[in-house]
């Protein structure tokens, strides 16, 4: 499909630069085919049933944006994929003048050497620290990697250390938050538990590539950046059991959805998974694992807007986003949320 088909005009004032005062106090647009219902995140359990299973992404955002120097020139690095042993794929700005023998110096005695350069500012770097030592150094040198549409409007501050992290985050490695999960509170999870809706955790370390614009004119020409994810055998088994009993599988966020689609075969059986995924979902894709998707509102012409259009229907999502804009829903990472039902199941 032509990428321009996924474009829409969004007033700048609808871009949320801070979250709602209460995480679960955001609005929730429920989309079932052509039907749309305006509710609140606190009403989430009204649309789910006992025996349904929610899939949360427990990745934890690290301070992945670093400012350093190489040969006295300033450079900004945004980490996006951990390759192990202190080696990371990253985006560098500016990247053109980086050379293979360059050493980038950051605060807190943290250095990185350039391993290789790719296209579009992507580089591979190797730090002089690993493990806990690297984690501590990043906490000194790095800042939370807020999306550019927020960071360009205000400084990153201490509030973001909490706001840009889900309450159940556990496994370090993401450089962008799984933002649908930002709406959950202990009270909301307790409410779902009382309803008989179970919750389990998978891990997908969200990369900075999620914010990259689609530069191709046609979706067939776009290449996704890979992200590492894990689904345990116990979780895979519970998903299969839930499906067999007629329960719905509810993905909290596009990250959980993409990981489970990568872990599920063409027969609809989900397997344990420990690997990178670069799955790219556009209209026409046949979903295998997920029945309901909770997700925030996404950028025009983004891979995530393409994904929700594939899931809930292209025309339905165009209509839903038009309604959201007219109704002044708050967009993007710190914004309001939506609950989408799979179009081919209605």
C-alpha cells in the first residue's frame, strides 16, 4: 500500500507532553468495527470477560540517550538494541564524520568505540563497561529517551523517570516505553483480577526504530529494525490453553502483539520464543495470536498506525482517528488509549 494512505492531520495541541494525573485516568476509545464508544481506562474490565488473558510487556526503559564527544566534537547517541558484551546498535547524530578508530567519551568514565557504521545514522558501538558496571554508568551519563515529539517541546526531567516506566517493568533493555502499559495501576490490575481476567508477562525490548519515519513511498519497500523478545514456555502454554477454552487473548500494546505474532505458528499455536523480531504488519496480514489490542494513538504514516489499521480495519481506524481528533483525545506516548477488536472476528 502507498504510505500516504496512512497520513492524517493532527493538531499539535493534541500531542500529550505529560501523562494524565492518574495513570488510569486517561480516556479510552473502544473500537468494534464501525462502532465506537468513548469511555475511560478505568472502564477497561467492562469490555473483557472472565477467562480472558492479558499479555503485558515487562521491559524496562534504560537511560539510553547519551551526549558525548569524539575528537572534541559533540555527538549524541541513542541506543536501540543490546547485542551483548557491551556492544549496542545505536543511532548517532551526526554520524557522517564518525570513523572506525573513533572513541566517544561520555560522563562517568564511560567510553565507546565505533565498531561499524550503517545507513541512516545507525552505528554499532562497544562500551568499555559491561553488565552492572555499564548499567550504573548509563544511569550517570544517560537520560530517559523520550520520543522526539515530546523532547522537542520541553526538557526531560526527573518526573519522566517514573512517568515513562510501567509499574510492572522488570527487565532492563528498552529504549522506548511500551506505552499502552503506562495506563495500568495496581487498582486497575486488581479490578481485572476480580473480573477473572488473568495477566502474564512477556518481554520485548522496544527499540528507537519505533520512532523512525517511514521514508519509503510504498509499505513493501520499508525495512523494520529488529527488536529482541522473549516468551517463556509457561506463558506460551497458558496462551494456548486460554484459546482452547474460548478465552480472548488481549495484547497490552503493539509490542506485545508483534512479539506474540512472531512466536505463533500458522496453526495458531504459540511457542516459547527467544529471538529478535522485525515483523512488519500492514493491512492484509492474517493475525494468529491476538483477539483484542489495547494501544495508544499513533503517528501519521507510522508502522504502528499501519498495524492498528491491519488489526481493526483500515476504514474503521481512519474513522476512529477522525473521531479522536474531533473529540480532542490526547495522542502518542503520554496520551489517551484505545481498545481495538479484531475486524475479522466481528
